[in-house]
């Protein structure tokens, strides 16, 4: 049982999420319904997209903390383009382009110049937020057209268009990571030098991971603008840390090479369900951070101790096997 | 001679001088001693947390939770004061909260063997959450914070010592203590050694955990110091007192020469970098540049300086090869 918990983080976290949700369901009747499920899904969309963006970057053993700023920047590009009278598809293209460009900047700094990714993206976190504020002049962008808001409104079976796109992205990432080239990402993160000696284009893989992240932040920015209908100055502030926390909870190792899409999804849903449950339980919102942080630390603590215990047991078992094999082989040697 | 001139700190000092001269040319009032001196009160709290953070980074760790610890310690101090504890005891409560936060971080990192970034990210949320909940206990609302400090305490925020404003004086004293601690003591050598190779340090019997614990506790104490100083300066303890120090403090440590991989860095570098970052923001504001742009510029500064350093290192690896080919 313990072994399963430690080995399969996704299943464990899924069970914990179900347990938490059913407990909340007991305390607040009417919570457990399809309606709540779609609410959790749509509340978690922006976080999900940001997490899906950081995911490949972390798999390559880098980190990207500039997500919140790129989200804000592309949301602003979208808003300004729309309010200047560009057609919606064109404006969406601009926003995606801005996100991809920002991702390429990160990628060039890390893969090209060899700047440690945490330092590079901390710098661009400030840089892109500043660029965003300069373009808006510090003002909020309001009165976004209805066509954009309809992207975030419920349409098919309780899901919004962005919700469906996110689901497709999740399937795409899952499919890609199973493919041959998808494994390259894992290999790069697991052992960069070995990957390089095997002839993998390590730098290009890193650059592409950051570019993908930029594109996902742009999608998150579009979703954000579509859902709330305006773009405040602080759009996306701090979401990168939440996303990284959700990824860690979902079993994605910051040491690279380990993690699954299932982990990303369940990590984000767990975080979002806690926030949503607190609303249902009528607990004031200011408890969110304390409960979320304590749960994150608790999961990390239990998981870390379990992993260490398992490793020690495995090692002890190996030693035992080793010494038994030695005893068995000795008589043979004597006979010879 | 070359050993003293060709140093990162000297280059930083040159950047600082050039920066001050440029802002002086744009706005001569910027260079008045009084504005240079008293302007520091707006940014020394960044330096106060950045200096012990440098120690954490040199020892191979990282701490992002200090940004919440500042607020948490300030709130703890404010609550102790609110319930009528005498000032020294309230101060003790504040500092103890900061130290405890450091102990918690180091212990969880040690117990789980997880990356410090992950653990302190979790505690970043938990501490700010705890501070918010605590401030709710005494019915303070988020923006006003907990006030009602004795007049003698709030006067400290504006007091002067030897012609220096109090916050700057505290910062310089604190930095001097850590400078000695890091560069002139056994403990400091241990910090560098552990950052260079933690396993080697452990196998040669160095007290790895105790040293790392010390660095995190120092960061927690510094965060408490910053929180209490800011409460005196603003006259109230708020949850979000430290949130604006997160990025500038890490920037200052990295700009000051600390390597994120551990084993490299200096207190002096971080101190100079703090002034570069602080005066950059102030100079830009006095030159009439909106604060949005100054945040972009300090981000750009970090990217540029670090890119230059790594670019120069790449170039150095490149050049001897070229020279060999030319022969």
C-alpha cells in the first residue's frame, strides 16, 4: 500500500482529491454535482494552461518563472488589438505571437547564452511586466468585445471553447510525450550531458520548450481576458508560483526528466478544488494561502519521507541479495 | 594589484558610480547628499534580506519564503504589541517568528531532501496565509494593518545615528556582521565548502545541516528585522510588507555575484548591488520616468548583467582556441 502511494503519485493525489471533495460534499450538500465539476474546470483553466506551459521546461531541468508576466503581456496585446478594431482571429494571432516571442527570448537567454534559467526568467519576469505596463500606460483595458467573452462562456455541455481547447492541448501533450521526440525532452532533463553525447539537439530542445511555454502563457492570457472581460495591470501576477506548486504536487520533479501529464492535470485540479471548496464551505478567502501552502508542504513532507524509506528498503534488499549470492557461490569456488 | 582591481565588486562599484553620475546629469537634485542618504530608507529592506539570502545561495540553497516572513514577523510583532506586551518582549516575539520560519524551512528541506525552491515556495504561501489569518484575529483589515505602536518605536524609523538614517545604519551594521561572518570565520568557509560540494563536505564530517540551518535562520531573522523596521517606518504592520522585496532581493544577490549553483558570492557584492538597484528605481522616478518602466529596467538590468557575465565566460572559453589556431 505504502509502496503504491509513493510510486504512483497521480493515483494517490486523485484519491486524496476525491476524498477532500466528498468530505466537502458531506459538509455542504449540493456541492457534489456536474455543475461543480464544470466550475472547477473553468476556474482552473488559466492555471492549467500556465502549468502545461511550464511542464516541458521543468522536464528539461530548467524553470520558468516569467509566466505571469507573459500571460499579462499577451492579454494586453490581445486587448489593445481588439480595441483598435482588428478582427478577433487576427488579434488572437497577435497575442499568441507575443507569447511565442517572449518565450523565444527566454529560450535564447537560457539555451543560447547559458544563463541559469531561474535567473534569466526572474529578469524577464520584471522585464515583460514592465513592457506590458508601458504599452498600456498603466491603465486597465476594459470593454472587450462580446466575441472574445464568448470564448470563455459555457457553450458545449457546460464547457467553454477555451475549456475544450485546453482539453485538446492536454491530449496533445500526452501524445507528444509518448512519441520518440517527446522522450528526447525527458532524456535532456534526466541527463543533459548524456543526451548531448547521444547526439540529441539539446539546446534546440530547451529553446523549443521555452517557446512552447510562451505559447501556452499566451493561451492562458487569452482565456483570462475572455473569462473576466477586462485586463487589469496585475493580470497573472504570481500565477507562475501557483503553477509550479501544482506541478510539484502532481509529482513532476524539479530535477528534470520525471513527470506525467496526468500529474499536471490532477495537481491543478487539486489546487482549484481546494479554492472552490472553501467558497462552498463559506470559509473566508484569506484562508486559501494558509490551507494551500500547508497542504503542499504536508504532501511534500510525507512523499519525501516515503521515498527515502523506500529507497533505504530497496538498498537493504539489494545488499541482502548480494550477500546471499556471495554465500551460494562460495562452495562452488571451493569445489573448483 | 590585479587581484584587487579585476574583481566583480569593483565593476559593480563602477556601474554604481556611472549610474549616479548619469542621474545627476539628468536631475542635479538627485546628487544632493540628503536625498542620496534619506532615499535609502525606501530600499534598504531589500538589502537586509538580500545579504543573508546570499549566504543561503552560496551554501547551495535558495529561499523565496522570506518575502512572506517579513509580513508574518511584522504581524506577530504587531499582535504582541496589540495585546499589551512591553516593547522588548514584542520585538522578541517578532524575531522569534522569523527564526522559527527559518528553522521550519531548513528542517523540511533536510527531512524531505527536496529542492529548497520547492519547499520555500510552499512556505511562501503558508507564511503569507498565516499572516493574513493572524491579522484577521485582531480584526485588522489588509490595507491598514496593525498600528497603535508606542511613539518611541515609530520615531525609531526616522531617527538618525551619526548622521545616517536609522534603516541605513541598521543595514550597514548588519551587512558588516555578515561580511565578517562569511569571509573571515570558520563558519563562512563551511558555507562556501558546502555550496561547492555538499556530498564532499558531508563525507569529510562537516556539520552540513547545522550550517544550512544557520543560513536559513539568519534569513528568517533578517526578514523579521526588515518587517519590524518597515512597521516602524510606516507606523503599521501589514501582511504585504515584504512582497515587493522578493524579486529585488534575489536580483541583488545574483547581481552581486552569487552563483545560483552555490559556492560563489560575496556580501560586499550584494550590498553594492542593492544600492545599484535601489538608486536605479529612485533615479528613474526623479527623472520623471513612470514606475512601470523602472520595474522593466531593473528586470532588463538583471538579464543584461547576467547575460554579459555568461557571454564573457563563453567568449573566454572560445578565445584561447582561436589563438592556438592562429599560431
